[in-house]
């Protein structure tokens, strides 16, 4: 353990892109208190320890997705009783963004259930990006796979972040989705990088994967040529009608370990608590913040799954002495 601590101490001011499976496994195997202490130490070297970035996520087009992601109620392949909705009008999106800004969000994220957008679909989204950007908020969208042309158009519109998660390790990926390859995801991330936009990229834990798969996910994220600026860590929300509706929930301490590992490996990235927060106790969320999480999604819904109420989040922040940024 002392060897691992020495390694971290020597490198915690550097951005590593050469993490091995054994390196990451050694982090996971550290005594819990030592891992959390190390993650908090690194966090304080790079961020305000009592500040959390706040984003709001809006589903601008819901359901009828052709993909077969085993966790997703928006797939057209599963009967989840989800109401399908077409692309929202611009006026409704802007109204939602204004509410989010008034409630303290600094970034407005828009998600559409597409495998990849058609060119005709992208025009209205670009207008949304421009209008939200004009309000003084950071902008983020998640639209599926992109072409080079579409990526450039989003960049020209002023988009700040593009979200495209890896979901899990390359080895476990086939258990989650078969309609899109891992390389497809990596290619879209590279297009976003090439266009000069920030990358929002993380994954989902609690889908029945092993710790080795969680290690593989973080290895893929941290060994990219540039770490994602934002790393959302989602706890699986089990939705009736999806293939992953049943199964054992992940141990909360393992989730907190995963947050701490992400912080140690990607010291300058924002690590975001995303889906699954509605099921987390205040104490678990507080431990995640102490482990290095410093971003949340805010509001009562994440795309189609529940999220803590805005007032609950602000009350928790007040109790913890955390300020929203």
C-alpha cells in the first residue's frame, strides 16, 4: 500500500494517461479511509473543496430510439410505458433554461433520444444551443453519434460540451448494447475533440458488471489523450420493462470508491453525480462529495428517470456548507 501511496504522491500533480489495470485495482484495494483521504487531498489541490458545479438536463426529444441499451426506457424495443414525445419547440426549451438558470444552474444540457441525428433534425437543436448560450449559460447536448459535418456545425453554434458516455468496459459492453460498437463511441468522442469542444464522458455502474469492468471503464476514460472535462458517474436506475430491471444493487461503498478512484485518476476533471441520486441518502451524497465529486444534475428528472427535487439539493448544500457554481 505504501508503494501505491508513493506513486500517487509523486504523480498527483500530473495528468496520467498510462494507467494499467493493476494500478487501478490497487486504488480500489486501498483501505477505504486511505483512498478517500487521497482523493480529497488531490481534489483540494485542483478545486474548491466546498463548491459543486450545477447542471440541468432536459429531454428535448423522448422515446422511439432504435438502440437496444439494456438500461434505457427510451428504447423502442422495450415496453416501459414511456410516453414518446417529438422534438420540443424552441420556446419551451428556452423557458426551461430560464427556470434552470433562476434555480442556480450554470450549465444547461439537452438530450435527444436518437441513435444519431439526421441533418434536418440538427437545425432546431443548433437554434436551441444559440439561444441558451445567449442567456449566459454553458451549453451541452447529447444526441448520439455525430458525423464530422454535424460536429463542426455544433461547434460553430457555440456548443460548450458534448456528452457521449462509454457506459462500461469494452469487455462488458456487449452485455449492455449490441446496436452500436465501443469504437463507434470512441469515434464520436474523437470528433468532438477534433472540433475543439469539451467532452462530457463517463459511464454507468451497477449494471451487473464486475469490479474489473469498472476498472476497465476508468482505464478507458483516463487513458484518452485528454481527460474528459466532465465525468458523469451514473448509478443504474432500474426501469420496469428494460432488460436490466432486475438484479442486485451496487454496494453504496463501492460506488463511493468508484467516485474516489475517478478523482485520483482524473484530478482536473469535474466528477458528476448523475443518475441514481434520487436513491442515495444525504449521507451517501456527502461522502461522494468528500471523495471528490464536484458536479451534479439538478432538477426533478434526468431525461426520463427521477432526480432529487431542487429544494432538497439546496438544503443539503446548506447543511454541508457547499456553494453551487
